[in-house]
C-alpha cells in the first residue's frame, strides 16, 4: 500500500470519527433532590452446612462510572426473630459476608425470620423488616443434556466445543 493511500485512509477515518461523535448530543440525567446519598442494600441469606449471609452496599446509580463502586458502612447486623444478633464482617469495599459455623448466636433455618440493620459512618440507620427464610422448592424434574457450543475468538477463528452440559431444573 502506498503512503499516499494510507494518509487518505487515515484522514477519512479521522473525519468519520469526528463526524459521528459530533452528531451525538450529550444527555444529562439529574438525580432528584435528596436522592444523591441514597444507598442500595442487597443481601442474600442461604441455609446450608454451613449457612452463609452476604450483603453489598452501593450508591444509587447515577449513570457515571463513579456510581458503580461499592460503599463501606460502619456496621452491618443480622438479627433473627428471637432478637439474637451477629455482626457481619466486611470482606471488601461495600461487601459484607459471614459463614455460619455454629459459633454465632444466630442460627439459620428455613421458616425463621431475619432482618438486617445497617449504620453508615455519618450516623444514618437502615433497618429491614423481619422476613422469613423460605424453603427451596422441591425439584420436579432435572434434565441433563450435552450440547455443542460455537465460540468466536477476537481474531475471527471459530471452534466448536462439544463438552458442555446444559442443566434444566423445574
């Protein structure tokens, strides 16, 4: 390829990028007043041997990269219906987890109710209502099927892998 052709292609590519990016209008979505410090608290409690509780805390999503990060809080407490409590350990930024090994005062069992209390570093408190831990529904049927799956790599090569298994549970 000649140098002149490369320059023409490069100029055309730059012009195209500028043209297409200049056609986009910036959209600014505003968070309603009073919601900019809103926290999203999500948790999961799993009965088992051992039982496990995990909770994440994030800020309300505001369409910026910074809003995708988790937020640390001062304290996370899990309580059962009898008033027993256990403080949940922070294991990462905005991530709290406890594995129940029998040494805690709270025991995890289906049918019992639990709630979460969260306290932020600025003194705000959040408390869920008591919610029962539900049994996992009985499995009606389980299907296991070997399948072929085609994967496309970044360089354009494709390959077929026939060692995958698809599980379907009803």
